[in-house]
C-alpha cells in the first residue's frame, strides 16, 4: 500500500525539515520546533499512511532507523526521556517523531503538543543546539552503514 508521491502531501512534495540523512527508503530530518532543539523525524520516502502499509522487511528497516536516531540522541545528549511517536493525523504520510526530552523543557513531563508547564530555557536550548552537528554526524555515520 505504499506508492508514488501524492499530490498535496507535504512530505511527498518537500523534505519536511532540514535534511540530515537521505537513503533509498527513508530520510531523517531535523524539525524546526520552537523550544525543542533535538526534534527529528524519520520519514518514509514512498507515500504510506500507516506503518502496517509497509511489508515486514520495510517495517524492520524503518524501526531500525528510528532506533539508530534514538540511540545517537541518547548517547550524545543524555536526555531525561526519549519520545517516539507516529501520529499522522495532520500529515497522513508515515513519519516517526524522535524527540529528546529534558526535565527542564517547557512542556516536560507532558508531550511536546501539550500546554507549556514553564517558561522556555533559552540557555539550555542553545546548549543542546550546539551539540547537533556532532549528533548528526554520528547519525549519518551509523545510518550510512545500512541500506536505508
């Protein structure tokens, strides 16, 4: 049930954020989400609305990529928690949100889509942002060893 690009789908017609890695089957992008500097998405290249639209081999491949992104973030950023979600309610194109969460972020322990619980900490956000180049290099290195 995966297929060619669909007209009007923002993830078929565009990258969906700043490109970090692009493989034959998926890409990893950095999402510009205010207050959450370590917010990435693993986006399936072909249009698929649901995870179960992928065949079993592609499901494994997709989740391995999500795991690589998560592991790199955990190792480099030492977050309090990782959030992983595939909602697709607003953009029905298979993509996984992989978000490093920190105890002091404006929404923690609520989801990034919940109301803020405190003011943003610009200094902490800048500290995290300063580590993204090295984090992304690690992601690229690990993702590049597989046929993603």
